[in-house]
C-alpha cells in the first residue's frame, strides 16, 4: 500500500503543476508558429508570421496571421500547452499504475 500512496502523491503534485501552468496565462495545444512568404504575383520578399494548428481553433480556421510583436507571447502559450500535454500523459501513466496496484492488492 505504500507504493499506492506514493503514486497518489505524485499524481496530486502533477495536478498542482498543471493548475499553476494554467494560471500563468493562455495555453495553446497542437499549435506552432511558422513564417510564410507571399507567393504568386506578390512583389515583396517580406515574410509573415502565422500561428498554425491541426484543429480549427481560430474562428473556425487553422491558421492566424500574427504581428511580429505578438510572436513572443504566442510562443510562451505554445510552450505552456506542450508542458500541459506532457503532464497529462504522465498523469495518465501513473493512473494506470494505480489501477494495477489496486487490482493486485485490492
């Protein structure tokens, strides 16, 4: 039962870390930032920043143009999303271990 208790404590600490990350600000999951250059008949070589996603998140769209001044804050939100996703996977694995321990000693 000692292993069971330590697993539950680890889950609780990871959940508190998740809460702290969510308090820091916006969180973006499954997103990345890319630069795109205009194509076709465009006459400029200026590149534009885009926030991209696998799922439609930005008003039903999968991409959103960003101002250069916004790139930093969106990079931080993406980093928070990656950290949350990692913590969720870790919590899921620990919950499976808890279930196995409960089945063995249950």
